C-alpha cells in the first residue's frame, strides 16, 4: 500500500486489454497532458480517449494516539473519480446524426470494459459509472466525458 493517488494508467491498461485499440474502436488512449494540449475539436485524432484523474476524497477514519512529532500507522479508504474523455468524428453526415451513432458505439465499448472492473489495488472496489456529459460538438465531431468512480486504500508511512 502507498499514499499515492489513483493511477489512471491502470484504466489505460484495462482499455487496451479489452482490445479497444486492436479492434480500432479507438485510435489512441492518452493522458491528461495530451488532452490539455489539444487546441480545437479538429485536432483530436478521433476516435480517441483521454484519461484524467478527477478527484479523490477520503472517508473520515478514527486515528490512533501517538506522542507529539510521531506518526502512527494509518490507512484510509480513498474514493477516486476519473474521467474518460472521448472524441468521435464522422464526415459522412453534416447534420450530426452519424457522429451520434458512432459516439454511442465507442461509449458502449468503453463503459462495457470499465463498469464492474476492479483495479489491481489494495481495497479496490468495482468501478461504477457516475455520469456522462457532452463537452463540445459540431456537425462532424463530438467530445464527450464519462465519469467513473472506484475506491482504494491509501496508507501513511509510519516512522
């Protein structure tokens, strides 16, 4: 166990294991830095996904007593939310209907791979879908963000 935040690389590994790159559901799966580097909708290498750690929140926990200046052994449950931002493109239809169809297929594959998946971390629980929202769109490109939640245990380094 460690005190490190949830590692979204585990999510990437899960999506790769689900063959979303191999079967060309996605062209790429990247991280937050790559997502924030994109300047416009046209710059997304769609269909693609970006993984972003959303927030972590710990439940309150009873702590032991120790002399001042000392650290007691302590662990907490950390509830981690992460986002999967998806860009999908379709030039066949200028009204946006076809891009909506393509988005549904990609989201279905991603959600199918993540809902119920338990990350390989101490105290982890099955991932749950929390919400999905359209972030931006035009007639040929849609940008959507799904939020998922899981938990893991973090532990301080008692000395």
